[in-house]
C-alpha cells in the first residue's frame, strides 16, 4: 500500500507537511477562531432579541442619563445599555442590577478596556 503523500498545511505561508488539512498548531488556531466567530454570532442574536430590546428600553426609561457621566457631575443622555458584569463572564443578561445606562463614548471606553468585540472594531481610529 503506497503511503498517502503529505501536503503542506493549509494555513497561508506555513511550510509544515501534514496528513490532514492543518498542522497541529494551526488546527488549534483555526478552532479557536471558529469558536470566536460562533460566540460573536451568539451575542449578535442576543442583542437583536425582543427580550433584550425590552430590557434595554426599560433600563433607559428608568435611567435616562449616562451613569458614568453622572459620577463626574455631567448629565449626558444615555444611548447604550451595558452589562456591568459581561455576559461572557457570567453576568446576568436581564437583571436590572447588572445593567447600567451609558452614553456612546463611555460605552466605547469600557469596551476597549474589556477588549470586547466593540473595542476591537470601533476602538481603532483611522
Ligand atoms: Zn501550519
Ligand atoms: Zn458617559
């Protein structure tokens, strides 16, 4: 029986010869990327859900001003509702005590600090 010839790893620029599609290192890497995308999909669906829209609306009607700006003595209209403990860290999705109203700039800053997907995409300035 002739041995199946090895092929270079499918990851661009990787010289490793492998039996499968990716070498061990790149298999792990692509699995990780895949999981990341799957999670992003999950949160996208969550933020579009009716339950979240209602929770968000209720939060903004009870706390119409950015809570971070209020701490600094400024009344800025809040446009975003943030999870104080992020969902991916086990925070409750709908519990009012885990929600805070934020203006866009406070929310972006917090997202950058957390390294969340908002931070990665919107944090960089051209
Ligand atoms: Zn590789
Ligand atoms: Zn603010």
